[in-house]
C-alpha cells in the first residue's frame, strides 16, 4: 500500500460532505455509474458529478469507461483508497491517504515485511 500526504483542509472538507462520503462508501467494493450513485445517494446526477469532480481532483476516486455489447459506453467510478489517517505532530496536522494497491503489489509488500522481521 502506498501512502500519499494530502492537504488536511482539503481532505477534511471533502469528507465533511455526506454525499461525498456516501459516494466513497458505494464505490469502495465495486465501480458504479453516476446513475447508480444518484439512486444510492438520493441526489441528482448533477450533484453526483460535482462530487465526483471534487473527489477525482483529490485523487480519492478513479474513472474508467465500460463498454456495452451494443457499442454504447458509460463511465464508472471507484474509490482509490483504503484509509485516511490524520495525525497531529509537532503542532501541525498531517493527512495521509493509504492508496489501494494491486493484489500483486500487496503480496510483495507482505513478503518484504516478513523478510525484515
């Protein structure tokens, strides 16, 4: 897992929004379309897209295109992190975002940690 330092104000501001938190929760296990997120969150698609833009700018969601058999396509979104840690040290707050790693990367990290012990 890789950690990225993030601006505490930005992270706390984004996470203070109930709709953004719901989007992150709904996209944690599987990618979802804006239409699905609109239904899950009980808000308009326009509101979902605004939140997705903000979450994307913060690097908390990723977007990919899904193709349908008839050739149409649509975008789906998935959260990109497992954990946000906010620490207070030396009189300052610091936020660290633990990004999701691919399974192979996590296995390699596990093996390296075991070797160090």
